[in-house]
C-alpha cells in the first residue's frame, strides 16, 4: 500500500498552555572550534555501568568520545556538567552510528562502510572487521518476550556458515573456534546490509564472528530494525518485512514519490511497536508489521527520533518536540539554540528504561530527564489544564507509576480547584472518585467556623493550589468577582484563563448557590454510605439537613429524619422550628427516642392543620381540594403519632395522647391500645377508665381484643363487652325501625340508602353479639337480658334464656316469636325428653296473645317426630278448627305405624308360643335358661344394633332383627341349621329387657 503524509492520524491540537515534561539537567561542551570535524554526528547511551551513565558520541572526524554522568544527578534540578572520560580514534571518516551490545559489553560502530568493535571503557584496542565492506545499516536483534523466537543454533542451521573463514576472529593469537560454533550463552546477533545482501551475523564474548544467514535484500536500505524473528528495512521506495528464519520478504507499504525525507524506523520499546516515518507522519505497527491504532503527526519530517516513557521525542533543525504516544498531542517544544546549523542528533537509553535522552548540536551534548510526575501534574493544574492533568494521573496509575492513593489525592486536589472555579458538579464528581477525600473536608463550605466539627477537618493536605475553604456564599462571591475582573481584562485584550462559558454568559448568584448546595447534598449522600467515625457521621447528617432546608427539600428532610441518622438535635431544633418544619422535627425527635416531644408536635399539627392548610390552599380554586388537604394532614399526623404510641410502654404517655388520637381516627386509637409491639402491655383497668364512654367502638374493640386475643377470663370484661354489643344492637335496631316507620309514612320516597346501611350495621353488630353470647360462659346473662328486655332481639333473648335454663321461654321464642320450626325442633332434641315435642306441639296449636294456630308447623312436627308422640295425646290436643286435609295424612301415618308395631308384636308372640310348646317338652331334663337382650345387642345376621327394633331368637340362641328374621325364615337360623329336620330340645328360654 502507499502511505500519504496527509493521512488521518491520532494528532490533536496542541494544548494552549503546554507543560514542562522534560528539562535539561546536564550538558557537555566540546572544543570551542567551529571546525565541522569536531561536530558530533552520532550518539548512544548505556546505563549498565550503574551508578554511572555512559554517553558515547561519534564525531565527523571519526573520534569516539566517552562521556560519563552520575545517575544520581538525574533527579537533581541543578544543571550538571557531563564529564569527558576519554576518546579514541576509530576511523578517519565520520562515525555514522553507534550500537550498544550489552551481551558482550561492546560497542558496534559503523563508519565508512566498515564495522568496528570497541569495549565500553576504551581500554582495549579498536577491532575492525575488514572482511565486511560497504555496510550501510546495522540493527541488533532485540527480543520482546511476547512470542517464541528462533535461537542462534536454529539460525545457524537454516543459513550455514560459508563466510566463517573470511570473517575469522579478533583474538591476538590468531586462533578461532573450530567449526564456527558460537557461545550461545554469551553472544549477540545483528543484521547487516551490504549492498543488496542482508546478513545475520553472530558475535560472542570470545570475539568470534559468524555469518549465520544470508539473503537477498532491496537496494539502498537507509534504516533497519530487528525484533524477534522479523526484520523491517526501509528505503526510498517503501518498508519491507523479512523473516530471519525463512528469508521471505513482504512489502509493508510503499512511500509516496517524491518523498521529502529519508525513511526512518524507531523501535518503541515500552509498547514493542515500530514507528515508521513517512515525511511528517509516524505510522505505528507491531513487530509483525501489522498496523496498531492510528498515527502520530509531527510538525515536520524529523531528523532524529527518540523515546522517553510515554512520549516520543523528535528533532528538526534547532527545535525538539515532545509528543504523547497515546493522544498524539504535542506536549512540549524546546529550542536547542543551534544557530541554524543542521547536524542535530538524539539518543535514548538503549535498554528501554527511558529515563533520559541526549541531544547533540555541533560539539555540544545536552541531557534531558523527565520532570517528576507530581510536578507535571502540579504545573498542569496551575495552568488550569485540568483534563490533561487528570488524564496524566490516570495514565500513570494504569502503568503502575502512581499509587491509587496518590491518584485519589490528585482527584481531590482537582475537585477543590474546580469548586473554587464555580464548576460544582465536576468538583463533586472528582471528590467522589477520590478514596482518600474525607467527608469532613467539605464541612467548612457549609457551616461557618468555628463550629462543633471544626477540629475534624484535616488541614494542609494539598499542594496549596487553592484558597482556604470558606462557606459557599463566599466562594461564589469571590468567583463572580473574578469573572467580572476577567471580563474587564478581556476587553482590554488581556487573557485571564477563566472559562469562556462564564465570560460570555456570567452566571446568576442564586442559581450558582442552588447548584452548589445540591451538589454538596450529592456528595454527603454518597459519603453516608462509607464507614466513618460517629463524630463525622454526626456532622454529615446534621449539615445534610441544613442543606436540605436551604433548597427546601422537604421530602428528603423528612426521609432523613425518620430513618436511622446521626443528626445532632440541639443543632437543628431552632432551624426547624423557625422554618416551620415541624413534621421533620417530630420525625427527628422520634428517631432519637424523644417520644414525648415528638407526640406533642403531632398533637399540635393534628389540631392546627385546618388553619395551616387554610392559608396554603388559598391558591387552590377548588375548595374540595383544600378540605382534602386538611383531612389528609390531620390523618397523617395521627398515623405518625400512632406509629410511636404502638411501641411505647409508658402508660401515662399513651393515655395522655389517646384522647386527641381517638377524636381524629378511632381505628388508630384501637391500633395503639391493642398493639403487640410494646414490651409491657397496658393495664386494662386504666385503659378502660381512660376511654371516653362516647367512643363505644373503641371500648368494644379493646374489650374484644382482651377477650379473644389475650384470652382474658375476667367476668367483668365479658359482661361489659356483652352489654356494649347488646346496647349497640338495640340502638341500631331501634334506628332501623324508626327509619322504616318514617319511610312508611312518606309517600313517593324510594331512597333506601340509609336503611340499607343501617341494615348492614345491625347485621354486623347482632352477628357479633350472638356469637359472643353463645361462645362465652363468663358474662352475666341476667344483666344483658335486663338491657334487651324491651327490644326485638328475640334470638339473643333465646340464647340468654337457654343460658339460664328457661326451656319454655326458649321454645316460646323460637316457635312463636321467630317462627323457626327447625330451631325449635332441634332444641327439643337437645332437651331429650318426649314431652318437649308435645309441649312444642301444644304451643303451635294453642298460641297466646291472640295469635292464630300454627297448623303447618304442627304438621311438620308430627311428620318429623310423630313416632315419639302418643297418638291419643295428639288427638286430644288437636284443635277442632284444624283443617282435616292438613293433619289427616300425618295422623293416618301415625296410626299405620302403631298397627304395624302391633302386628310385629303379634308375630313375635306367636313364635314365642310355638317355641314355648317345644321347650315345655324339654323342661323335664333341663333347667330353665335366661337370655338377656339389651339395646346394644347386635343382630347375628346383619350385625346392626337392635335398639328398639323387633327381634327373634332361634332355638340355637342366635338373635336376629325382624327384618333378617323374615328373610331367613322360621326354620333355619343364621348358622344354617334346619330346626324342622334337626329338632333341638331346650329347657325353655326367657327374654328380658
């Protein structure tokens, strides 16, 4: 592919106020001569001789300079001198490049197409590899460690060693290793381009040199980098990728024609990426030649490229630019003061530590180191480059160069700066991102000092970039004053660095104050979730209430006060009282266990809601809405008071507020009295005495709770409850009857709403009364009877008379007043005497009080229970006025039943007589036998109980009911014995019952 220098990249506009990322800390100045022969053409840095950093400089005249720098001076802000240790003459031609080979502690120098080997300290003689000529570029092999790579032996096997004898070795005795085998443990490999040949050469500590592989290469190669198994070369036509194993060549991309600068490749060791220059564009690829991300766009086509940590350093003429790798922004520009003379080179430490870079202009060498990260961040914050500052801090933390604690510190510092710049929302965002930001640090912005929590606020914890904390009103006033001053300066042509948004549209003080308060609320709300000490939590909750009140957040105030909180009541009482937030104050009292004060407020609110809401509802057009507010307000106050009283065991306090609570809502009063949430229950006697006698429903419900839920067996409570229920039933019954009478007198009125509701109420009350009268045996029935004596509560009277054992009165009510024949007959069955049915029949046939005889009920009684009545007594009591067709069928059935019983008796008598005849024949031999039959005796055939049934007994003493006797016959018993064929002689038998 072809890369255009104007292609899209990651480059961004330069920041308006760039920060100082690197600064010079040491320099070396060569001979003060203007002769070009003393100019430095190449540089290399080695940090292996700790604590010394060695800098190697190659001049145009072929001299190699050894410069030394103490590594401990790098962090020193004072400019130091670089010491010249010694120099050595390498060649008569300019030194094109210097390569540090750490494995064998040698320098590989390229000059005039030849390779030279020099030891680090210039002690040994310079070794020239004369057998290689026309060397254009050299690249030593570096291993990224990210993937598996071939070793020296594999390279040697794949390429052979044909030039071994030509290259030889540098040992003084002239001998070499037999067979051309390298010491794998102490050797290095580098690539050399000679014309159109790319050679892979091995060199070890014994100074043996071996050509491991040769391959054809493109011509006029200007740059080369070897990473793992891939070799990337560049010429004026493009960039190519070679495999050191297979020798395969792939074109990465072609360069535009013409191109303004030669191709350059820079290995970025920190990310293991290659930066391929195309004019002023740096294309990023991985070690396999695959593009990764975007590109870096520089201001010009660089003459030299270096790396320092997360930055790329480029030089052109007498200027050095620093670019951020990730963002592509130009962070800093440094003027080198080269007086326009072109030869400028740059070098970075070759081991990838990226601690420093060195530049050379003419015969002068200047070393640059990174400014400490904290100083960079401080500088950005001072210049209000907030985004760049926090981005740098986050990047440092992500790369492990900054601790989480320090990042939190920066977040908090940035938050304070934004807060004083009136960017409250962004400030709180950064406060919340800080793990070390203490909630008490915002207290001075909310409450003036000194206050209760002044000593909790940390002091002097930041870089001094912002003013001392003060209340938000002062912060806003100072900020608005600064904005006005900046506007004036801008008109005069002076830039102030303030936000253009504020300058173009100055904010309103009240809007800023509300925004600040709401964001402070947000911070305190989030901080409440953290685990803080009790004193700080008190401050947070109390000041949060202040802030809620300032912006009239009533719901939030009540929610905070009613939940678990650490508010200081003494600090808030005056505020809430004066502002009329009594509900919030009541909630706060309740949450702190100050129930008496809370209940007093709810009592006041319940009584004064009408006047309060009357004022507030003047804006409402619909008067019904205002009334609803009053009702709901009173009821809400009663509900809150109820929730407190339910848990109180203080009997005096509960009874003190029972009255107004009952006036507001009787159900809530009952809920308080019957609550099971309190630890100690109230005294029933005291409670009953405190209940207003007019509040019958409350007293009824309380007594019902005592009896049914608390299993009280106090006769007084049972009697009182029965009397209350009876009184209510009588009143509702009378009211319903009066309403019916009034409706009967009114003609044309059809509204039955009132009568229907009264009927439902009466049904409910009477049902409760009847159930209680039947289930309880602890009340006084005579007292209840006295109360309902003149009423129409006949069923209740029947229950009470039954309790007293007045059977006749009970039958009278059931049969004649209620006309409930089924209930009357059931009661007779409960009595269990035959005369009870006869008494009931007599009531039906001869009712008193001028009531007509109840013939149909009488017939029903005869039909259901006629077997239990004597027909003669029934006939005697029948009235002459009774229609014959009503009673004839029933009477006939009774008579038929009597005849049937008589016939059955006759059969048994005849059978007994026959048996007696047979038995008399045997009395001479046997003694008489007695057999006793009872109602519990079972039939030997069907096994049913004989009871009052007719039965028969066979000579073999088996007993059967009359039904089985007719089915079985007279001669054969259930045992199968035939008495006609096999006659049994018994001594006679006598049956008694």
